[in-house]
């Protein structure tokens, strides 16, 4: 109990320091009240035939960030992908129906829009490129002041997820926030730096095992925002997607899941296969595996995978697709 009280005191002191810094900036870009009210609760209801239902569920909840005066809400995409309906719940308890605007697999961003005025001040964008290690930040989840937590940036580094997802540079913070999904990463000037995606066991990537959160940098949104607003997705063919979930184990990439009905399953890739190479070129790690696939061409390209199956090496030609074409997406705008 004494240790819990000490941790609570430390967090309170850090919050006070951050609050003082926020109020003392010359521009006074945002107040604590603005930050808290701009982060809302979102609830989504997923198409029962959706490809993500098994892994993510038919109903999902998390945070979203109001980013314009017309009720546009930015969140992490896995909370809303394949949703047929959604709600926004303000910290005052008001519930507003939301429309599905767009989703981007490459960044992980998702967009919703309130169907009635939220009357909330949007959170202004900062520049995630300017963030440095050891910078103090605030993590703001939905739920009011109790969901605001001070943290520090502990790393800016590459992140590879086993669902064919790669960020060249993600933002990692510590200590961890338990309400990370869709939470806002906010600078000391009160500006949005990133959107909460994950809790990780080693935030610094140093092997120390200190947990923290991973955020998608806000700088990744502006280049695709116009496409998401206009079409619900980024224009163009997109990257090739295989439908393979692979984990790095003892220096090897092992297939732990093949998406039912996806390109890899149709080509004969199976759970337990070891990935030896892409067109004869052995990947060094998960990130390198993705880059070798994407270097072959856009979605629709045939990807030659070299795999080890039950002790036998074989070549499997996988006809890739755009990941979004496999999902049950429904833009309501």
C-alpha cells in the first residue's frame, strides 16, 4: 500500500509539472480542460461477417480525438475497421451517433464523424517529427481528468507488427497508460503528437523489459487525410498483402496464422511453415520480410515465398491483394 501511494504521489507531481508547463507556454495553445474534452469515448458495432470479428470482437470501445469543428474524430483503426455503426460519448455523458469515414491499414488510423454538433474544441496538430527522446508528454484517454497521465518519450524507432504492419518510426512512451487504444499523445504545448495503438513490454527497445505504449505519429495523417475524407481509403493499388501472421522465434519467421480465404491460404501456405525467403532472398527479421514483399510491386503482384514445410523446402507463389479489399468496409459518408 505504501508503494502504491508513493507511485500515486509521483504521478500527481508529474501531472502538476506538465500542467504548469502547459499553462505557461506563450501561445497557451490549449488548457487542461480543452485536452480532456477533446478526447471522447467511441463505441463501434462491427459487421458480423467482418474478417476482424474473431480477433477483435463485434463490439469495440476506446478513445477518439476531435480534430475539427465539424466533429471529425481520429482514432486507432482497429477500433472501427469493418464497423457498420458507431457512437461518440463525450466526457459529459452525451451520446452522439457517428458515421464511418475512413480507414488506412498502412498507418493504422481510422476516422469517424459525429452526426450532430459536439460543441467541443478540437485538438490542434503538433509535429511528431520534432519529438525527441526524454521529452515530457501527456497521454490523454477518454473519461475526464482521471484518464490523463504524464509520461516521457523513451524511444522513436521502427515497429513491425505480425499482422503485416510496419511503421518506419513509431513513438514509444513510459510509464504505460492502461487506456491506450485511441488515446491522444500531447506535447507540453497542448498539441496532438500521436494516437495510441498498443501497450508493449519493452518500450525503449533496449531489452530492459520496461513496459510502455506505442503511438502512431500524427505526421502520418496529413498526407492521406484528403483521400480518407473523399473515398474512405487511400487512393491507388496499395501495398501487396498476403494474409500471413508470422512471429520471430529463435531467429526464424514462423507462420502462426493464415487468414481464412486470404491470398496465402489460397496459395497453400500453412500454419507452422517457416519463411525462408522472398524470391530466394532471406529476410533478416519481420520488418525486412515486409519490405522485401513490398519491393516486388503494388497489390496484385505475385510474391514468390520460399517456405519450409514439414522439413521440405518449397516455393509458393502468392497472388497478393490490397488488404482493404478483403475487409467488410462500409463508409457511411
